[in-house]
C-alpha cells in the first residue's frame, strides 16, 4: 500500500530525543513518504535524528497544537494534490514511546481489515461529571486514513475548516472526540489495533482512559505495543495505586527488544522529578541481608561530625563498614576529632557542608554524605533527635549488607543518581510535611537559572527530597564548586535537580525495619486525619472528595466574610468551579486581556474597572501556573483573595 505519514513533534526545549529517531526508523520501513512537522521555529539539538529518516521537514510556531500542525501539513506544506497520490495517510504525534513490535506487523494486521480509518486504541463511551457525555472515539495520537475516506471531499473539508485551537482541552473536545463520530455519521467505518472491550462497561460512568490507567495490561495482553508519555505524570491515586507505569517499563525491558533507555532519557529530561518519583514509585526498600563474599567497594562515606554526644552512635554504625568502604570524618570540633582518631578513623579538619569540599569527593563512583545529630538533652529531649538520627543512619548506613545493596542498586539502576532517606514524619517533624519549597522556590529558581542548570522546576510541585543526607553518584558532584557563592543552605533543595541535569533520576531508600515502622505510623496519621475531616466537614469516599470537602469548607468560610464575591478568570477552571461559589457577582480578567462582556449570565470586568475594597473577596480560578502572577497583582492592590 502506498502510504504517506505526517509525524508532528514538539519539545519545550526544542530537543529531539532518541525515542523519536527510533519510531521514525520504524515508520520509514512501512511508508513511502515521511513528513515531519516541528512545532517550533528551529531544532538546535537533535535535528539530524529527524533528517536521517524524513523526506521533508517543516517548521512552524506551535499554533493549534498537533491538530494545527496536521492542518498546515495537509493544506499548506504538502498540498492536497500530493496527499491524494497516496492510498493511506498516517497522522502521528510524538506523545508515545514504541513500537515494541515491528510497525510492519501492525500495518499488515490492519490492512486485512475492511475499514476506512483506524487508530491504535479507542475510548469507550463515558460520562465524566466535569465534561458530560463523551462518545466512543479513536484517540488521535495515531490516525490512519485509507483510500476511500482520504479521497473524499469531506476529509479535505474537515481539515480546511478546522480552527487553530488555543487550548489543549479544545483540541480534545473539538477534534479528537468529534473526529470519529463525524466520519462515522457520514458512512465511513473505523477500527482500532488494541482490543480493550473486556474493560468496557455498560455503565458508562465506569469507563475510563485505559492507556492512562492500565498501561501494563494493554502492552502485555491487549495488543497495544506502545506507552503514552503524558500519562506518566498523571496522579491516579484517586482511583488506584500507581503500579502500572513501572510494571509496563519493566515488561518492555524484559520481554521486548525495545531499549528502555529511550524512555528513561526522555522522562528524566522532560519530567518534574516529583512526578517521576511518585509515578514510578522510585522508592527502594532493602532487607540488608549479606549475600556472598564481601569485597571492598569503590565508595566513600563522608560524615559531617559536630557533636560529641553522637560519637558513640556514629561509631557503632561505622565500625562494621570500615573494612569495605572508605570512611572520612569531617569536623572542626577538636574533641570530636580526637574521639574518632582514637577509634582509628581518618579525620579531616574541615566543614563538609561546602560545595568545594563535596566536589573533591566526585572521583568516587558513589558517595554517601551523612550528618550526625545532637543526641544530648541540652536543647530538646534527646529522644527526639535519637529518632531523627535513626531515621537517617538506619536508611543510609544500616549495616554492611544494606550499604552493599545500595552500591549494587546504583550499578543495576544505571539512571539512578541520588538516594535520600524518607522525610521524617514524627513529632515536630510532622508539621514540615506538605510545605514543599518552604518559601525557597524563587531563590532556587534564581540559582539554577544563573548556573544554567537544565532541569524541570515547578513552584506547585515539591522537591523530591530536601535533605543534607544522601547517597549520590560522584559524577553529580563534579563541577559543584560553581555553586559556592549561592549559599550552602539552599543546596538541600537542589540535589535531585543537579542529578537530573546529568541525566539521572532521584529515589528514596529505606531499610525493611524502618519501612515497617513508617507504614504503621502513616496508617495512624491517615486514620486520625480522615476522622477529623469527617467530623468537621462530612463524609467522603476518595482522596479527591476529601480535598473537595476541605476546600468547600474553606471557600464557604472565606465567602461569608465579604459583601461582594468575584471570580478571577474566565477559562476552564472558572467554568468548572463557578457554581460552587455563593453570592458571586461576576468575573474578573487581567487588564489588556480580551474578554466577552458576560459569561454564564454574569458580567465580566477588567481588573481596573472595579474598586476592590475591604468588602470585596476574590476567588482566583486559573491554572496554577498563572496563579502566582495574579497573586502578585492582587497583593500589590491589597486585595482579599483565595485560590482554587
């Protein structure tokens, strides 16, 4: 079959990763003419990976997302005369990894079906409260259109009249969801590669996006040899545990010829480390068992020692490790130094907590940086710090077997860059949970920008770890001296991001013993919190409902304080939440923003048109990435507001 393929790619850094060159190489084997549309004005890094396979490459601004790119490719770049020379047209975007089998096998399988257009997977008819009824449709990241439909005037008319959508939600609702139904109603037939009907329900409220929630099953059993990218950042905890993505990647690694490093390289470069750590549960629980003959490991344990009260405990941990690991004690306390020297440890009279000193350790493949604690009762009861000390040292240096397993973990997980202990959650440390950047985001952002560190940073997503104690690849420490003037107090927020810059992800490590303690503690905390929420806010059935209960109570409390209530925003968030807000008088948009005069039957004002006095409350209903800018504006005006 004479086949034309249009492949659309977009990257926020204008980089082409190797997973794209792989899929293009596979497509190239089955298509006569391959066009790549880059939704950017240039590709400074990796363009040769496209040039090797593409017959034509076109550049454009990212207007209308992938639908806009397909429209321009068909109507402007290639032209319909050229398009209609082919028997099949494939419209493909870069939002998935694969294939995990030969593309030729997929095309051969679909050629045997009598169909006018086909895709890789469909979404069953569903009802979603926020969106309403969603008809069954083929998901548009891969669409193949065969001869009869391709040469129909209806197909050309569809693309020529398709608008350039301004919001991604519009692409989904006005193109992806409607495409299948539009052409089926006009007499064209369709099919999909994956057989997902076993999971469809007659109760349409129970149907869902299968590639986002059961990817492992789809790859293993449902004839779907692909892994969608954006699902990896989804937080699915409102519906299920997040086992699917890691199981899928492990299955791809062990049961297919696909190189999973193509997946890892792209995820590490493009994803927020907090999302990656959660979605792939990069949390390692080690049993500490000693296996086989122990040999000296090419690793160093660097201890920052300040407290005489901790010397005995520290020595207990280090004594068993000394035959197998290099150990260095850093201290400026003469009494502490004397104690460890008597125990036969190498002591360095220096402050370990400097970028220059840590950089010197970069020659080791693996480095453990660990601090002692004040275990006296001079400032606070010693039991508090003894538990804190235990939470760090047990998880990083529990025993020889535990440390050997950490070294083996780094050797086995070649993309692992740093391991930190879990954040303490007992006693006074419980109050630190959920603080995220704790007011340090802007400073971290400035430091990273100043040093041109390539990483993915978000103010509303907390750092993976905030700790002075960790295992890290020595490679990540090289070049650390450039951060010396930034102030070492900020470094505990940056370690995972520095690992990301070097192409590594961050994980958490625990001993089995500590994991059992922590599990019991967390279950107690959850029971107590849920009990309090039910008592004060009412019943709930899921995490999402719990959050809604808390927010509705907070929102109601805010609104009763003011005589006039306005919503800031007129987009998706405002349309979704406006009915929850009592006594609202209208909507606000920023000055200079185009807006309709009314929405949902209520007026829309520019910010400068209103007098925002002490009797006025504002509910900010915009995406989080815009909230901080709006908060700054309202703070300058002294306005009273709450953010959804």
